[in-house]
């Protein structure tokens, strides 16, 4: 494990950097970090794995999203720790360590964009870019008490971003301030000046409240009362089955659709390399990869069809001007080392991914806002809109929260 603790006591960074801006623009004076599955020219990309880092040469070019930020005036100050092969939601990496959760130091930061979230929460950078497939931007944003945005699938260029699960994964942004998140997102989204509608309806997805711990659900509803005071919109309770017009549970998004798509894509993209290179693997990843190896991809092909059908139905239920709201995660951050039994892992991952899979299969933009506190620990409240309605969602969150 690199001994950079004297440079970064939070353990958020693999390496401190000072990459100067390539131009001037809306991000002048801002600093950012980059998750270590996103290329920086001249620096080896680890993918959260020393074996991967040592087996690959340093890239010649930055990822395109990095160049966009540098050209807009931002300065890159570090490579951020990522979970092993970015295949985790807890933020504990056996090789690079567990970044410090600034607002709950005895608890995990969430992953797999663990160092990205922690570098922002610990004040090392104004914002960070990471990636999100099953919640890897949203979960650490929620558990660390910062802002996090998963944009619509493929709105941001993934050139120079290590492939993971292309049917689900996207580049996203984390920041301590909404204004910074908004500015960075608009650069990466290549937002134009086209007029954007105001928010007309706010839906509360009640199935999410049932998945979450009671305290999280209560705090979410209390926070929405303040939203009503701010903008006058009264949240309309709706169940997932009502939203899509079909009698299916919310859990269908994960267990019958997204999970199989993720696993099949992981087999094709990383499984081939793991099987031929035989890299050193951490214990937790080895357990998860055992399930990947046993996965019957042919039997699961129907899941791809289910994902497409859910994408259509979810977006049909979110017409122009509509925002849907729910807790970002069902729990506060688990204590470090507490996810050491199959029961504990299943409870955290299954419930969390029931919630994060909704935007995953819907390919929705989702913003986690740091609005909830349970037992002194942060939890996010998420707002999502229809696919490719990213600029509308940014405006809507600003209007509703006066962010």
C-alpha cells in the first residue's frame, strides 16, 4: 500500500498531483481529483488493483472528460482511491486502504468512488469525477454527506475511462457544494443554451421508503416538507407499479434485470483478463468474483430484454417537468469491518441496489443531495428525472432546494 499518509492523512488519494488548467472558463480556480479508473497521461491507472496497474503501461492521453475540465479552467490535484476493480459499494480496498469518511470517521465512505467522495468531503478538492454503475457515485455521496450526480447513461464521454459495465456505467461528479457540482456537470455534459423547463411535479417513490431503515424514511419525508415550503410543490406519493403501469415490485429492477446485465458485462470485460492474467485478488473481491464465474450468461439473456422494457416504462412515467424523489441509500454508512458476514453483506448490498437499480435501468440522471442525518451520520436524498433530462434536473434541484 502506498505510504502517502503524510501527504494525505485521509487516505483518499493514491497520489497527489498538480496538473495545470489547459484554458480558462467556468471552472477557473477550482480543483478536482480523478477516480483511479480514469486515465491521466503519464500516470498508470490502477483500477483499484496493483496487479492491473503493474500489468499496463501509463496512458499517453488523459481521458477526454479530464481534458474537458482542464480546458474549462480547473486544476487536477490527485488520483483518488477506488474499490478493487470498482466492483464494490463499501469503499474498503485491501491494497490501497479505506479512505476516511470525514463526517463519520469510524464508518466506511462507500464505494466504489470512495477516494473521490472522501477527497471532497475531507477538503482536498472542490469536486471529483468518478464512475457509477450500481451506485458508485450516489452511495459514497450519501454516506459521506456531499453532493453526487449520476448523469444520464453515456451523456459524458467515457473515452479513456477503463471499461466496466458499458450498459450501465457512466462518469459522474461529486462536490461539497451544489454550485460547483452544477458548473462541472454542465462542462462535462456540454450543455448548450437551450431553454429548460421548470419543475411541475414532484413524485415520492414510496417503495423506496419501505426498503430504507425507518429513521431514514422518516428523515426523507421531513426533508420533503421543507422542499414544499421552498417551492410550493406537494410531493405526490406513487408506487413503482403505478409509475410503470405494470404490477411489478421495485426489487425487479435489480434482481430480475440490472444485476444480470452487470454480471454478464463484467465477465466479458474483466473476466477474460482475470482468467488469463491470474492477478492477486483481495478476499472480498474473490468472494464476489466466485459468483461471477458461476454465472450462466446464456440463461440470463432475457434480463437484457427486461432492462430495455423497464427503461421504456420508467421513462414513460416521467413526462416533461417531472422529478421523482427517494432516499439515496437505505442506511447510514456501515461501521468499518462490519461487512464481514454473508448476512451483513447481503443486507447492505441487496437493499442498496434495490434503490440504486431504479436509475440504473432507467438510465436516468440522479442527484444525491446531503439533506438527511440519522444518528449523527449523513444520508442523501435523491432526485431523478427522465433520461437525457440532466439540465432540467439540475435546474429543478436548484429551484426546489434553493441550492
